[in-house]
């Protein structure tokens, strides 16, 4: 695996310092959807520009390189389904997603889609990886180029409202328990061991 470029390492260090106090601060100031790319353009910045749901974003990524994005979703009383579609125009990509890691990649993501050609992922926001508090939540996206040369692709993100019914409430309760268990396990792993 290729080493990260110095600019990527600097970006990673800057992102970790930005996120140290508040994991959701990437979404601060946005109420629906934001898409940000880690690209060479000087206009690219943390927070990015607003993207309407169902808008298609065209991009490319080189083999063994990543393009990073984020989607910020407003927290409502009802849950959402975040639909992520990557359509390969040329080449092939693998999709890495995380609700916690701002630079999801191999070994550091919650979800992976690696079908040859197009990828589709639908993530309900009641899954345990999504934060339960705060006015908004983030989904971080990493697109890895896996074909020789440049892989051109389109990325579309849609936010769909889930119905408020007993089935969704039961799922939410189940995953809320899973989230509490996940957080407790993480807390115990971080706690210093007693001799």
C-alpha cells in the first residue's frame, strides 16, 4: 500500500485537531446536506458548499488514491435513510463510509461497498454508528480508485425520510441499545488497566 502524501498527512493532522473537541463540528452551520471533497482546488475547504439532495457530483480518482467527501444530515424527530450511489463512468472504485472517521479508507471505515462497477449503499440513521445527540450528524465518504489509471465516477447522495411507525421505533430502540454497548466497550478499551 502506498504511503500517504505529505499534504494528506498535514490535512489529516489538521482535521484531527479540528475534530478533537466536537466530532460533529464539520457540520456546524449547515442544516441539511453538505458535500466536501479533499481535492487540489484552493476553493475546497472544510465545510464545503451546499449540495441539494439528489444532485450528482462528477469526479475522478487515480489508482490507489482516495477522494474524501462528507454529508451532513439534520437530526429530526424521525429517522432518515442516506442513499449513496457511485456510478463508474470509466475504471472502478471502492466506497468506504463512516459516521465517525472523517477520512474513511481500508481498515478505517464502518461500511464498505466494493462491487465491480457501480456501488449503492443505503444507511438508516438509526444504526449504532450514527450519533444520537446534537442537531446534525455526519457521514464521511472515501472513494478509492482500484482500476489502473484514473477512474471517473459520479457520486449521488439522497436523504430520504423514514416513516414514523412501530417497526422503525423497534429498530431504533434495538440499535440505541447497541450504541450504548458500543460506547461502553470503547470506554473500557480506553480505560487504563489496573495491575
